[in-house]
C-alpha cells in the first residue's frame, strides 16, 4: 500500500508551487512525469494535471516545457500554470478517465491512460458529523469498498488532521480521538479524497506516477471534548 499512500500525498505536492527550470536544459531521460485526473464533486469540475520534474524524486525541481515539447490530455493541449508550476486544463462536469500524451524536446512521445475515477462521499445522515476528542468516530462512505492501489483520505480544513485508509475491502474512515487532541473544539468542514493509482505504461528512466482522484462534497463536522 506504499504506492497508494504516496499517491494520496501527491495530491498535496502537485498543488505546491515553486520555481521552475527549462526542460531543454536537462537530460531528457531524467525528466520525471506525474499525472493527475482530479474531479471535484462540490464544483462539478474535472482538472487534468501534469507536472514535470528533474530526477526521480516527487519533490524534485519542477520543469517548464519549451518547444517542441508539449503535453496533451485527450488531445487537448495543457497550459502552464506559472503559480503552481504545472500544466493543466479544467473541464465542466465529470471526466471519468483519459489519456495523457507527453512529447519531449527530442520528439519522443510517452502515452499513459489514467485509471477510472472511483467515488467516495460522506453519508447524508447525520447532517453534521459529531467528532469527539474522547472517543473514536467511524464514518462509512457512500461508494464501493477499497480495492488494490486504492485509498481514501480525509482532511479537516483549518487543521492538520488527516485520516488515511488503504486496506482493501474497507469502506470506512476512523477519526481517532488522539489525532483530534490538538484541535480546538468547534465547527469545521471536512473533505474526502479517493485516489486510484496506476503504473505508468511509458516513462523515462526517472519514472513518475499517474492517479485519478475524486474529491467528495464537503461535510460539516462538530469537534467536541
């Protein structure tokens, strides 16, 4: 399950901006490719994301493409977001899967298809999740149980509390009382991400990742002592 845990964390990494270098200035076989198909149920939008890095680290120096290099998703050219240092395109509605095609400076192409998105949503009842700092609380999500290379994570916004579950066959998250100890009692909002990971079919020696992530609608929570 290490791959899935990495994929869950990658969502946060792909949102982090930094300075970039020109891809033409590095060995093309040392270019790492990380792809993400991200659906936000609350916004009803899907974003295709590609990040290029130097070397095999998922936190390596981000790279900006220069001609003739380009990256496409479902044949649409992705545009560079200079703030986040990544390539992206946002679509209205749900795009359940798709194919990235990256052409490097030398004209070599790499084609990779995402796994299909899988949903996980909070239950409608109760309307507010009653989380406690004195007792664990279990939430059964709406959606199929976890499979291989499949994980669900939840983040209580405004806090550092992250709950992760990657055990195949599981269909619930447990908010541990001890993890809530640093949180001030009160009202919060929580979101849940379900991530499916696949192996890159075509890649350089630097490797990379490809994931499909479904973000749930947000849910109100009340943290009590």
